[in-house]
């Protein structure tokens, strides 16, 4: 497989655009740490929302969807569709609270919510853990997809693909900071959507596929198209639907779907010009991410079952691919080799863009933890803004090198996905409750963090008899029991610390009554916010499933679902007013 001159011209043009944006943004980014890591905190909702979507769409995302569809059917996507519940909580409850906190990173929040040496330790440890371990694992997952993409589409070895793509990413990320990343994300999103939709239409019309009707009627595909799992078999519906909706969404800390908001989602909300823009950004992200974007990937994944029914078919078609990288996730880039010249270049550029979008965000986020929450907080509190920006750029380089190296050791997309879910299993409920339950302390989070790591390590490395979903459930409930118990056996935060938090963030509610004067008391808006979260979830799920039924030519049920979604949207509008 080789790309034409036209294909390379399209890819080269995108690289040039990314570098240009980085160079233009370099002057503003270098002013101070807040400019470099938060784009000076004046970004609009629509640009931030698209940036969130672009970051969440990495090279590994369509690969993961393809992996799930080929092995578990379309309904297998509920393992990540369930995170919509977390997203809607963030939209209607936590977005405004994050913006009020005024922190540079979500890790800095620890010393606003908690006090004393435990809070300082928590901030420092989480900065190192998220910046050097968790963040690197995320980038490793993304790099793995880029390796497979490069081997199949470009014909390059993994190290060469990562070297070129990471170099370009480093240049505009280190030059322009978050502002350049967000602006570049906009173009990356547009390019990615055009590429995926166009590729989908082309593949569906191939002679081997014969259009959407022939696709869904094909014997290799028929048993994979269901939007819901088989409820007659608990071995199917429990791990695919019940566990994600009942446990996973609130218990696990997963990038882009952190309970209570966190990571790059929090970073984007903190960079918004005001609370309304923070809320609008997260709302736009959840609609686009869950309701609109998945279907081109799903249809290409279903088509791959006809072109490459077995892994051996992929191996035979691409014998140069290393045995360790062969998995169902590789079927997505394999399908892209069927595209014609020009379109292949566009899609290739869109996937490179997706890789660069996620990597640039993760390296900037990881650097913000290491600079703001470790170096500046504990090593050199008097560091100049110029020094902080310089160090941010150094840590950006270190982070991307570690992420790329990790990608070379992973095997498939679902492997990385499951490991990330397991690492944070059981801690998620803390991130939801700490804003409203005064009794949660720094000791609570410390116990939860270490117990989660110990339990996850045991389940992942020493217990091979349990399935992935069983490990997540066990890890979630054991960790939750441990930290809830620890909460009542450890001292609470001081009244001064709690009062300062309430005055700054204004979470509202009776739980803070003893620590809030009337002038700071924001009332009890949580019940209304939960209702809005429910309506928002109905809106997005109805659109997601409605579009799916329309694609399957089930026009009545599709129309009903979309109508339900529109009514939910109307309800949100009325309540939000």
C-alpha cells in the first residue's frame, strides 16, 4: 500500500497548518503559566466544546469502536456510551463549580477543598501520578493506534510514525500552549468529521458491501447490528450494559469521562471566559461525542466483517505487520486502504490530526501538573513566570517521549481501555461527592487512591481467573467500602478550610449550612440539576439510538426516539431559563 502524491500533499498541508498556528500563538503563550496552560482563561464555549470532542477523538477511538463491534456487536459500545451519565453530571452540576474554583489545574483543587499536610501530599502525589503514570498510559494507548495506522496506511515502522507525528505535535504544543492546541483542535475536528463521513459513504458503496441495506442483511453482520445486547443471556448483557450503567460510569476515573469532571475536561472549563461558557462547552461536547460522531465508525466496523471476516484475513492482506499488533482494532485502518487517492490522503490526515489533538492536550495537561502542582508548589515556589513556561515546554517533551515508548509495548485498544478503567475503579464516587459532602477529607482521597492502586495491581497482575468487568466491579466496591470507612475513622477538615471552600466555590445545599454565611449560600440547586442531567441523558441517548434505527431503516422507532430527544431538549431549555 502506498499513498499518491495527492495524498501526501493533503497530509503535508495539514502539518503546515498546525505549525503555523503554533508559531502564531507562541507570543501569547509565553507570557505566563496561565496563558500557556489555560489560554488566559478567555475562550468561548463553542471552541472549547469542539476542542473537547477533538481531543476525545484520537487515532485509537475508531480502532476501539471497531474492536468492540467486531467482537461484541454494536451494543458493545455501551461500555463507553455509559459515560454520558458522567458527562451530563459535569454539564449541569460541576462545570460552574470548576470555573468558580479559579484553579490552574484540577490537582490544585486539592488545596482548596482540603487543608494542611495531607492536602499538600495529595496534590504532589497526584501531580506525579497523573503527569507521569496515568497520562503516559493514555498517550501510550493513543500511540499504539498511530503505530498500527502507520504500518497499514503509510507502510512505516511504528518508531518512524511516532517520530514524525510526535515531532510536529511537540512543535506547535510547546510553541503555542493551550491556545494553539484549542485552535488546532477546531481544524482537526472539521477534518476528522469530513474524513470519517466521506470514507463511510465510499466504503458502503463498494461492490463488496452494496450499500447500507445489503450491509445490515449480510449473514456476517446480522448478529452484530443490535443496539441492545441479548437480554436472555446474562453473560452478554451484564458486562455490556448493566455494569457500565450501574457501576462503571460513577466508579471509574477515565480520561474525558472523569466523575465530577477532571483532566482535560476540567482544563477546558477552567479556560472558559465565564460559567455559562464552561457549561455550554461541556454540553456541546457530550452531544457531539455520543450522539453524532460514532455512526461512521460503526458502519465501517460492520463493513470490515465482510471484507476481513477473520483476523487471519487481515494478516494475509498485510503480512508485514508484526504479530504482536494484530487484533480486531486493526480492521479500521485496514478498511481505509480501500479508499481512492485523495480521499485516502484526507482520511489519513484526519487520523494524524486525531492523534496530534489528543497527544497535544495530554502533554500540555501532564506538563501543567508537573510544573504547577509539583515544581512550583514544592521545589521552587518563587519561580518566575518565564521559568515556569520554559519548564512546561521541557516537561512536554519528556511526557510525549514516555507516551510514545509506552505505545510500543501495548497490543490492542481494548487492553488499554480496560487497564485505564481498572486503575481508577472505585475512586469516582469521591470526585462526585466531595463537592457536597463536607465529611470527605484529604485522608479519604489518600486511602481511596492507594487502595485502588493496590487492588487494581492485584486484580490485573496476580488474578487471572476474573473477567475484565468482574475486576472493575470488585475493585469499585472494595475500594468504595475502604474509603467510606476511612472517612469516619479519620479527622475531618478544619472549619476554616471548609468555610474558605464554600465562600470561594459556593456549592450550595444543606450539607454546607454550618460553613456558609447567608451571603455566600447559593441555595439547593442540586435537585433541579439532577433533573437537567436526566433530561440531557435522555436527549443524547434518544438521538444516538434514533439515528441508529433510521440507518437500519426502522423509521417509526427512529422517529419516535428522535422526537423524545427533542422534547427532552425543550424541557432542558425551559428549565435552564
